[in-house]
């Protein structure tokens, strides 16, 4: 799969046995995966948020490097208050897949959001850059507060190709989780 000119992601087609419960196809009216399948944005404290990110991804078999790479998908898109309570994009190029998310996360100063459009911010705890135009969730900030995650963030902030390579491998692994692939015909007798 190749989109946005990068990266190349190899994957196998899986099977969908119940189309009415498939959040990707949105045939059930659901707009997001069930709770617990993706990390929550905030668990009330930085240590709990770090532990939660690791817990969710560990149970799917991901290591720290794969976790950080997957969270790098925040390079795309933005949060909407009507959907999550959070507001804003992670980067200035929310339709471009790049390592800009990591560069901003590592290099910008992030402070708690206090206002929005000149009024007191009443949404959930989130962070903003000095312009107030970009945001980070507590789970994003966890990536620079945890020493092991922070080392990986620094690598990706400096080396876009390393990020693309690792993201491609981790995303392919994510797509194929739980899909029972048959043995190739030449391994049937092995």
C-alpha cells in the first residue's frame, strides 16, 4: 500500500466475517473502534498514560520502537471537539505523512492549553505550541517524558527514512493481527 508518496507498506489481505461490526467500513454506525483497542489520550497522570500506551500495544505484541512508530500516524489528521473533546492538528501539514510530528514533539515547547478562540479552554487536558495552532495529547507528550520512548522520538525526528521503514513494518503487522493465513502449498507437508 502506498499513499501520500510514502512509505511502502506490504500487507496481506485478511478476512472480514461480520461486515456489520466493521468500524473501518462503518456499516454499523460506529465511528471509532471499541474502547480499549486503541490507547486513550489521557489516563490522568503521565506515568499512568505511559503505562497505558505500553499495555495496549504490548498485548498486541508490539515493542517500544513499533509503538512510537505507530503513534507517528498522528502526522496525519487532527482532533475535533465534537468527536473527542480535543481540538486541533498535530502538524501544520495534516494531510502529509512525514516525520514532522516527531520533529515538533521533540523541538517545540508544549504547554497546557488554557484558552481557545479567546475564551477559557473547557475541553480535556491537552497541550499546545506557543502559537496555539498545534496540539499534542497527553499520550503524545508521554512519548517525550518516558526516556525509552524519547530516544526513539529523537531518532525519528532526525531520520524520516527510519520512521517510514519502521512505520511500514509496524503498520503491516497491525493490519495482519489475528488473521489466520494458510500455509503456502509448499509448506503443507513440513
